[in-house]
């Protein structure tokens, strides 16, 4: 997670959002709810990645099911915009 952040913001390494997103996806696949939430936000806002509210909802749901409270909140917001 931290390495992904470093690449995303260029903190101590050359900024490379493609590498950052690949690292985020790898961490999300490992059922990391904090990363699932962050990746969901990226998809929801189209921040560094193509906007995809359905994928954001999927990631928020995965994190919410693991007790991530911010993901639970965001899932409620996304449900207004996307059928999940």
C-alpha cells in the first residue's frame, strides 16, 4: 500500500501512476479493505484512472463487507448513482 502511494504521488520515486495502480490492484486482490476503499475512490472520481462507478461500487462493497466504515458510507452514496 505504501509503495503504491509513493509511486502515485512521486514521493521518493519517479511518479508513475500506472505502476501505482498496478500495486493498488495487487493489494486489493489480497482483500485489503483500506486499499479497496482507496481504489474505489479513484474509480469513483476518475482520479488517475478511467471513471467507473460500477467498479467503485464493487470495491466499496468488498471493503464494506470487511467492516471499513468509510466504504460503507461511500457505498450508500454510490448506490444512488449505480445499480449494484
